C-alpha cells in the first residue's frame, strides 16, 4: 500500500492511498473528524467523568488521530484516568509516519508514549528513511486524483518537511528519558500490526485464555480487553468492504464490553444492516458540516439515544441495505463486493432510488 501526505480543511495532515484510491480522513479535517466522529459522539468524555479506567480498541489506527485525540481529551477531564489502547493497523509504514505526521495536539509526552509502543514492533527510523528516499516516486499528478476539498503538498516540500520533523522529533525521542513521561504510568498501548481480521480473532482468543502463551504478545495480560469503546475506521466500505462485514462485526460484538459502544464515520446502508445482523442496536451520530451522519452501535438497546430517522431506517429495507459477508474470513474485497451484487440481483427488494422517488417523494 503506498500513500502520500495531503492537507485537509482544518489544516491537519492526512494521507491519500494510491492502491485503494481513498483518503484516510474526511475532508473536514483529520483532527476534526477524530474529535467529532469518534471522541465526542462515543460518550467517552462523559464516561471518564465517572470512571477512573477506560479501554479503547482502535480498529485501523492509521496516523493515530482517533486514539491520540481521545487520550488527550480524556486527560483534560480526568488526569488520573487509567487508559488502555489496543490499536490494530496492517501497515507498518503508516505507523512509522504516525510518529511524525500527526498534528492538532501539542503533547510531547503523549507522542513519546505512542512512539515507544510502536518502536517495540518496528524500526521507525529505518522505515521513515526508506519512505523519505522514495516519496518522489509516489505520484506526480496527485491533484487529479484527490477528491474535492483536499490539498496536495509539493513532493519536494513533503520530503523536506518529513526530513526536518524526523530529525527533530525521532532523534530526540530516542534519547529522551522514558521515565520522564507523566502519562507513562497511566497509559498502556498495545499494537497489533496485522490484518484486523486476524488481530481481532487473536484478541478474542487472548481474552478467553487463562494463560497467554503467545510469545509475541506475552506482555499483554489475558482477559485484558473488553473495550468500553471501539473506534471503527477502515477505508470506505464500497471500496474495501473486508472490515465492514457481518462476520467481522460479530467478532467486534463478541469483544465489546456489555455496556460499551462502537462508533464509525460511515452511515452506509450495508454497514448499518451488517451491524444489526451482528447483534448491535444502532443509532446515528451528528453530521458535521454538510456530511451525512455517522453510526453508533450498542449491545444493549436501552443505551441507544440518537435513533435513526425514518428515511435512514427505510433505506435499510431496500436493495442498498444488503450487508457484506465474509464467512470464511479471508475473502478479498472484490469477492465480497461481487457476492453482494449477486445477492442484490436476486433479493427482489426495491432499489434505493425507487425508495427515494416513491416513498420519500424526492
Ligand atoms: C481510513 S484510514 C484510518 C485513519 C486513522 N484512524 C487515523 O486516525 O489516521 C484506514 C487505515 O486502515 C488500515 N488498514 C487497511 N486495511 C486493513 C486491514 N485489513 N487490517 C488493519 N488495518 C487495515 C490502513 O493502512 C489505514 O491506515
């Protein structure tokens, strides 16, 4: 997977991925999205007013905005709160970049703690060196590829910028005294650098074992993680549905604490029906700007506050509401999309456009 840094509307940095042809954040801003689509609607900040411990699962860590914004906001409200982050990300290169590209919060100690957790698994410096050397190869015509609202950065500027931040931040982080960080004792971060499907099975397995015998994860206690909050942030469902299937949501359901919730930026009909089929009760999160709402999913119906509108519920009954499936848990995105298309052809359900025209009078 290859990507290049770009700028979002709030001025914070995101990435554009050439193989998936997708951006990593909404155009409203990488930082703004993390705050408005995850931290705030999840109810996390209310939760830490009354709890001194919180566990978060960050599915698709990327540049780490969702986890870092959450931790930073939690510490403002409850500086004594013990926080555990379990973060899943498939791409070591994006993890290395997360150590230098994240902006929006100026908290060196937080950055240091994430950097140290990532450095347990990968050689950040070596990966960044390689990336900086090759960055010019990535795309000469980025502007033609970017969706409206995003700004490109000149390749030379990227190179210079990365180089500067790299030497200023990483080299000083490597030499900084670990014990100096006040968040160290409160913040535990575990990284799973893997396909989220394997990682989620592993975490569910670790939870159910009385002894964690897996060497690679021996530092992680068994029974450690029924997260209170899951941040679900994969690439766009219609482009990369593998982490939006009923089968994947079932694993997340199994993992989530009984009183917890899952938030995601997506309001797509197959995502919402997929969550429902996996056992969740779903509601909407407030739209930001002109964008559509996101989704929040609970295991208990009584926790639901923001119900779907009639229009949103109606669309789930149409052809668009057929979810994605990945029964064997190793299908490709193409297979999942093709399978869904076949199901749509034979479903006999009304199309979404007919629904809008006939029922909603659009
Ligand atoms: C939309 S971006 C996430 C942005 C991120 N939450 C942030 O704050 O920067 C999607 C991320 O999912 C990762 N990803 C893609 N496929 C994955 C998979 N099968 N398992 C785990 N991570 C995956 C990508 O490398 C990318 O970093």
